[in-house]
């Protein structure tokens, strides 16, 4: 999905917008200073100003910030919003804030990094006794039958173009997918597996175990997941299978092998999200209760790290004890940054790059492009 379509889908989600509007109106007080973390099109910032905020610091790393600034000007709000084009963990605000707002809730709750972003913002920018939106997440799981989503795993069973691509199935079965399934996909009811209190929760790991019961027969393709977000006292929003929201999908954690289940079968699963929601583990077993004791149907153990295809050399570079050196491209970027003194133009920096690294830059345009990339990423 293109960036504009992604943000427009959120603006057009009436249930999502209404829930956040109620939360902002309940939390923001006249005269408050507010931080809008991951501002996107600026919607929460504008809501806060309408609720009486004196000033909003709107932090957005993506290029959508340019549209948000235009919208602020069109609505006569530009003089009360300070735009910060960077990741929230890298910014420093000129004053502490009364409220931190964030809509960085992923399809499975944690997968957009909200735990770390809110914890960092509260620690560095929030006044004592300040408020945050959202205040917490409850994460849900259910056994699901999803033939369309599971096709990405099953596709590797048969030869493709006359070759055996079987090893790819291990990768496909260790990925977190997003699917827009409804109640018809559930083999049994959902149950909560973790409650996350914001902003106090640790971004390092959120984990929990739950036993899911199948209420109908079918093919167990994996674990479906969603969230309920407590935005403010009495205000919540969910992307569950029966929810009215339209801009969120739901999470799908597949099994390497589909399991035929009957009513009464149980799925005992432990789920964990690590590294601020970027890594997921799901493991457990499927059992059939009988008078003589449970009968094991299947076991499973998956981790999204196994689906990332990260070269071992890359992992070694990231070890704490590694002693890295710069690549030729890194040397060129470091040189370009050293020239950015507020007086030297990009044209002059490109000239110096050509002179300093003639073996790398055969065209002046390539040197200018690198200087421009460095300036856009690290310059003022």
C-alpha cells in the first residue's frame, strides 16, 4: 500500500477516528502542551488543538509530514504546531509536555513499536502526573482457519518451475502475516494472552500463555491475533474480527503443518513479542481431551527471526563485542557529514567527494546524490 493510501485509509476509518477524538477530548485540557508521536497526517495534533492545547509538538519520521504541514496551514493551525521531522527517540523537545498522544498501534497491537515509543517519550518529555493515549493494550489470540493466508505457506509443498523450493516453506511458516479475517475464520473464541500497561511496559518482551478451545471442526492453519486498546477512561477501540474499524487488519501466525481439529480440541500456545514488537515467537501443542487423558495432535515452534533470512555475517556485525570498520560507502558518508558546517553548499561537497573518492564517483551527479541523501537524513 502506498504511503498516501495507508494514511487515507486511517482517516476514512470512522470508528477509529471517533474513538481517538473521544479520547483526546477526555484527556487534553485547555492550555496543555502536547506531543503527538508518529503524527502522520497530523490528525491527533489537530484534535488536541481543537480540545484547547496551547501547543503541539508533532513528531513524524515519514514524508507524510509535508502533507500534514499543508493541512495545518489550510486549517489556520500552523502557528500552534511545531513539526519535528525525525524519529521520536531522536528528538529533544524544548519543554516538557502534559500529554503524549500516539496512534502507532499495529495490526497485532505491538508491531508498530508503540511500547518503546511511548516509554521513551514519557521518560524524557512527560511532566510528572502527565497523561498518555493510549493507556494500555489487551492482546487476543484465537485458533483460525485461513486458507487464503495459509496459501503463502502451503505454496512451497509442490515443485515450482520444475524445482523443489521446499526450504522456502520454513521461511514462510516463520513470518507474521496480516489478514482481514472475520468471525467466520475462527475455529473457537478468542482469549486474551497479555495485558500491556502503557507507558510502563518493557519494550524488550511481552509474553503470555493461553489455552484456546476449538468449537468447530476444520483445518487449524495458525493463531489469529488482534488487540483492544484502552485509549482513555471509558474509551476503547479494537480491531477484533467483529470490530467496526476498517483500517486495521489482524495478525496471523501460521503453523508449519495444518492440523485437522474437532470440537473440543485444544491449542495450548505461548506467544511472545520481542525487540519492541519486531520479533515474534509462538510455540505450543494441539491436544484432544479424552477420558484416558489428552491425545497429542501436533506440536509447533516458530520464530520470525527464522523467517528474516539475515546473513550470518550481518548478525556477527551486530554482536556487542564486534569491532566494525567503515565500508568505502561509509567513509564517503562520513566525509560528506564532516563538510556540513552550515557554510558549504551541497555542490561544493559533491566537488570534494569527487576529489576525495575518484574511484567511487565517476559522475558528479552521483556525488551530489549521496551528499543530498546525507543532508536529508542528518542535516538541518
